[in-house]
C-alpha cells in the first residue's frame, strides 16, 4: 500500500512570542518608547498575540508612577488578544502594603508581628507612624518612612524620601511623601491592579516542547525546595516581613539546581543589571536610573531551550 502524502493544508504552528519587560520605576517615556520599539519589530499578527510579562517595580525613583499604572491598566483593552502578566516587585509590594490592599496573612498573625525582626532599623529608616500604621505590613511602613541618611552609597544617588525612594510616587498622585492622603488619592482601578499583581508566573503551556519559563521579580532561593517556593509565592502569603522572591539578592541570583533536570528559564528584574547566563535571565538594565533604558527580552519558548 502506498503511503499517504502529507496534506498541503497542514499548518506548522508559529512559535509563541514571549516578551519580558524589566523594571520601569516610574519612567513613562521609557516605557512608551520601549513599547513602540517592540511593536515596530514584529509582524502585527505575532505582536498582538504575544505574551507580555512585566517583571515588576512599576513605581518609585522615576516621576510618573501614576501614568505608568494607567498605561499598564489600559493594555488589555487596547490589545485584547495579548496575554498580560503583571508581576509584583518589592517596590510594588510595599506600595500595596501602604494603601492597604495586601491579603491578610493566612495564618492569622497580624502584620505587626513582622516588625520585630527588623525593629533595630526603625529609627534609621524612619518608619511611617501616621494614620493606619498600627497593622501595616513592615514594607509599607518602610516605603512611606523618612530615612535619615541623605545619600545611598550603594547606588550612588540621594534618597528620595524613604529607603525605597518612594517620594516621586507620592508626588505623582499629588501628595507629599509620607502622607496618609495617598490612601485616598490612589484611584480604585490602581488599587485593584496592585491587589491583583502575581508574585510568580509559569509559562508551561501545551506546545512548549523543550522547556518552561518561570518569571519572578528577584528570583528563587537556590538552597530551598522549588515546589515549596512556588506554592508560597502563588498563595501570596504575607505573614513574612520580607519576601525573598521579590527582594532577595545573592540568595536568588542563581537557578536552583533541581530546575536543571528539566530545562527551565528563570527570568527576573530587580538586580539593576542586564545579565544572561545560560537559562538565568536578569532584565533590569534601567535599575531606576534616569539615564538608563527600560530593557526587555524577546523569546520563543519553543526554541529557547532546544
């Protein structure tokens, strides 16, 4: 019996386009320029069906946090066939904590319990003590505080209000840094955005043959069980005063060894660097500096690990 010839009607699916956008830090012009560049680089059919993963840190340092959130909130209506993922960065987590939209701890412990571990830093960092502080997550108090030092020796810049450089975010909503008026000034759709941010995202859908992608703002702790970390981050458990996946440094730089068994891309922002080593991608060229660009990386997951 003769073999049937392949049908001329068979269609080979195009690899899906996945775009990961690094830390924006309140720079609306940089975000708009990046978006225009991305849109011009691809066939509209592919761009309009892309998965866009924003790696977090939308606020602080730059002057236009409010406009950045407006831009991001409007993307699903302007590009309805795209898939948009909005990860929380440590700055966004602290913003959400201050305006009161973090989920309550699932273990019944109050946010106040988390202050104790870091209380020796309270005076130096000038933690917020205004309206609503009594059961505020530690990071919200640090975010809206008034740090005593004027100069950040690590970044080589002056602090803008708090250790988070949150002053420009307050100003973008028309209120002074550290004012409880921000809780009323932030519109409801912005509060919903902050409340709905995810802490981790996995791209592992049907059709990805070779590997999957994990996106998390800072990274995964190398020495801890990956499954437990994923469960914790997906649950958005807020009882800890510091979320390492959003704010860790050296402890989240490398890929956990168990993820090398099945090739897995781990992509993050946060670290103030553009760093690509194997399947570990750190996309934060801007770092919140005025003179550095917002970066993005474009990948086809069908090809990235082949």
